[in-house]
C-alpha cells in the first residue's frame, strides 16, 4: 500500500526543525504538502477505512489533522510552526472529543502512535474511576489485554495523591490507576515504520489491541 512517505519527508521535517521561520516554510510549503502532510492525511484516511467495520470504529483524515502553525499568543516559545505533523481518529471524526482517540505523530526521528483518553477533566474522569472501583475484574481484563499486546498505561499524567472524592479508596488494588488523569498507551515509531508498506496495517493492529481500553473508558 503506497502512502508515499520518502526519505525527503524526514529531510523536510529536519529542515523545519532547524529553520523554524516563515521564510523557510514559505519556500518549502509545496514540498512539505506533497511529502509530509498529504501522505499523513492518507494514513489517517486509510486507517479510518480499515477500522470502519471493526470494534474500533474511529474515523478521520485531513480534517482531523492539527495545523502546522502554532498558536503562540500565550507561549514563551514563539516558534511559528510545529516541527511535527499530527492528527487523530475519533468516534465522531472530529478533533473536539473525549470519547477515546487514536493519535498519530510524525517527526524527524520517526514519531509515535497513542490510543486512549487524554487529559480528561475531573467530571470526565469520574465515570472511568467509578467503573474501576465497581468492576475491578473488567479493568483487570483491560490491563491483561494491553499486556498481551506488549502495552501498558502511561503514568506520565498522574496525581501525586488520591483524587478528591476517592480518598477512601487509597487501599484499592487499582489505587495508583485512580490517580491517572489520562488513560493512554503509546509506542514510538522509527523512520523505517513510516517508510514501510505495512504502516497502515501496523496502526490498524495497534488500534485493535486497544479495543478493550476504549470500550471500558466509554462504559460500553
């Protein structure tokens, strides 16, 4: 399956990282579109098509990619462009969603793929936390399914103490998981993965391996 990522894809990403300025981007805009953004959109679209008839019906494409231009209004870093390309697949096919997602990121060193529920608010976390307490066997199955695929939930986004309202569950078997603010698994991808003809197959399989996590998080 030809997506058309080439070594030039990574040359352009390296170039943008080294020359993060409007003049450089304007000079390379057409090539960046041809060798970076359009192939990335095709990956999203083809993964979306493949997932349509599975237990992980996530969808997206060009419209669920993030802009290359950065919003620098409230940032100390005034670099005008993101040096990576990224996008999501979600149940509704929109970027503004908290019902679980597949996230893809392409950068000069390769990139990553992640799946789950990211940076949820307390009200959004509560139903998931409650299910962990009320249905520990179901959550144990999620962890087992992930482990069987060589995956585990990240603890990068985690409270140091028990969340408010859950202090009484500090001795629960899954107390550490109750502290999570995101329920996400991720793997890093080298350049070779993007240049491989099996990149779409790889991402479809990854999404399927996260099916029980997404199902548990949504409560269905």
